[in-house]
């Protein structure tokens, strides 16, 4: 049995990155050669050295929505809402605090320009109807803040609107960034292409489930929340025909590609979309992904379990011990790790 406690480790709080690095490509890069266990310490700008002509680099082009609203209840008292997704004319949201937030309650955001009514409650989540006159996305862009993870102990700032977004972010829908991609610059992507590496993009809208804790000691009982993904016709063809290494940028890209891996031979040359709740943990057999770029993840999380499955739990924890010793920066705004 794979136990939750098998994925725990101690991290000094000062290694949890609270701000992005001065430059995107100035982050540190730990390179792990999983077959030999060799570790290299580089900077992210060096990553092009590890790609070869014929490789396929796949990135997630989801765009983070400024989904955090801060306002007040009509009856008084501060309230914070994280808008998760639209469902018809309602928006599923997490409210904090929930006290007094019952069906029919009105919430006021944006200096009174954005008012919501709680229409229903399900599984602890509120569904809101806004008086936005059809301009909800515009008002959210204006009054919303970037939904930084809870381990970043500061308020969202103007800097985050740029740096908590990849340079290739395109399709709106995420409430968390695909953080492995935050290190890339347009210059690095250009250099990668010039080196003969094929670059492609998929979309997986990262949901709040990325922060959902695993509550069972037997991790196989954990249920992932569904997240929407889409892969365009051109990328389906590249995935089917690729003869070099398939390098996934981030756990979101990895899960998306592995979701359709078993169906790859039967896929036609057409766009592919759906929802995935694929949970990857040690024992999983990867069907497509050959190399993985990722950040350093929280203890006891599904992200850490996925990376453990990719390179082996014992080796990964040896690497994390080394990263802590070398004072790498951890989590969303932290440094990167390339597993070859």
C-alpha cells in the first residue's frame, strides 16, 4: 500500500518562495538523470543544452484568470471569493469566511459595481449569480486579483499579473498557474526551436483541485477533481508521429498527454478535448512522456506523487534533500527541476 506518510518531508519555511526570481530565466535548474542518479546544478537559461534535435517539447498554454475577489457581505463583514468556473448563468466559488453566507445572501465587490447573490450551496461550495449585465469577464479582469496559492503569505500585487502567468498563456480558464512554465522566456523558446526541437501546446485549465489535500493514508482512495483539457489537431499529429523524446513541461501537461496515451493509436487527425481526473502515483506506467520539467512540490500532494512515479520515490527524496541543502527555492515561484 502506498501511504500518505511516505510522501512527507520537512522543508524550512524560508525556502518557500514568496516572490518570483528577478528574471524568469534566472531561476536555478536542478537536472536529474534518473537512470544514473546524477544531479547537476545549473540556471534555467541553460536548459536549451539538454534538448536535442527531434525532441518534442509540450507546454500548457492555459491562462490564469484573476479569479480572487475581495469585498463585503451586504450585512457587513469582509468576504473573499475564489471564482472556480461557470456553470450556466452561475459561478461556482469558494468563499472565506462562509459564516453568514447562505442562499439568498448578497455579496458586494468592486466598490459596488459587482454584486452577487448566493443561488445555491453544494458540497460546501457556493454558486453565485452576478449582476454583471453580461460583462462579467471584463469586471473580473478589472476588480479581480491573481489567485496566489495559500503558502504565499502576502497579498497579490501588480507584479503577479505578469509573473504568475506564462509568456505563452493564451486560453483563459485556470485558477492556478502551470508553474513549470513560468521560467520560460520568448528568447529561450526561440533558441529551443532553432535547435531543431519541435514545440507544441496543449491546454489544461488548472482547477482548485490542484490544492486539494489527500486525506487518506491509503493514497489510492484519493479522488482527483476533473479538469478540462483540449489538444488541437496539429498536436495530436505530433504526439502520434514523434520519434524523439517527448518532454512535458509541468505535471498538468504530463497528466493531459498521459490521459490520452492509451488511445493514441486510435486517435484520428482531429482535435481532442474532454476532462481528466487521472491520478498518477508510484506504480503508474508512463505511456508517452520521456522527460519532465517541474518545480519542487509540497509534501503529501498529488503533484509530488506524480513526480515520484516518474523517477522513483527514493531517488526523488534524495534529490529533494540535496535541493534543500543547496537552498533551492520551492513551490510555485521557486526553482525548476528537469528529469531526463
